C-alpha cells in the first residue's frame, strides 16, 4: 500500500544506501539495499516527500524531451574524441587548481546526466557537453571534481564549487534551462 502522494518503483540491490530518483518524465524510483525494511524506506520517503513533489512538479512543467536526430557512427566518434580532448584538458587544469586527483575519464552518451564521479574517482561526461557554452563545460567538470572532496550535494559541496567558480549558478541555471537543446544538436 502506497502511503505517499506519488507512486514509485522500488529496486532492491546490493547497494549500501537508500536513494530516490525522479526522471524527467516524472517516474519516481527508489533504490534500496536488499535487506532494508519497508518501514525504513517508508520513513525515508516521508522525510523526502517535499523534495520528491518539487521534482515531480518540475518534471511536469518541463518541455517534452526531444529525440536527438540520428548521426553517423563516424560523426559520433569524432564528437566523442573532441569531448575527450576538451574535457581531459579542463579536468587536469581544474584538478590541479582544486588539489584533487581523479581516475580515468570516460566519455559517454548518458540519457539523464551530464557528468558523474564514482567513489573510486573515475569521471564520466556526456559528449554532448561540447555543444554547451564553455563556462557550462567548466561548471560540469568542476562539479564532478568537487565530488572528490564532498561525495554529496551539501552546502559544503557547493562551497567547494564556488571556491573555484564563484558564479557557478549561472552555468548551472543555463544547463537546467537549456540542457535539452544540446540533444537537438548536431
């Protein structure tokens, strides 16, 4: 029985933490450890209810995602190689500025993320970032490197980002508002 003002899909796995994800189409997914009680999950969802509702509201008002035009494998490889060169150079520069290290850099075509940082320090970036303004690319690189100091999105995390990019909110907002347009390129 769902006691929340939203429905959700529960996925249990060997993970250690509990997490909630709201997709751009408004689907709520809860990821939980296999052994976690339903009661604990329910309490967590009650605590995070306003966060979920806020993100569901955003998803409902967001424009309908656009299917990217098909591109040849050759062009995709070229774009990915360009992204690798640009992002590798920026990651090396900003890691030095921030006093952090990282593992390998992988360039992908994720459907819902511009970047990510694993607990091992490996960085993943979406190749479509190369169509964004340069300050947006810088922001995503710094954002992922900041996870090397704070593996969360707490105020302390954003202080790390702001220490490198004091005006980080502008490219962050650009990405939130215009990110979908990057899928319409090339």
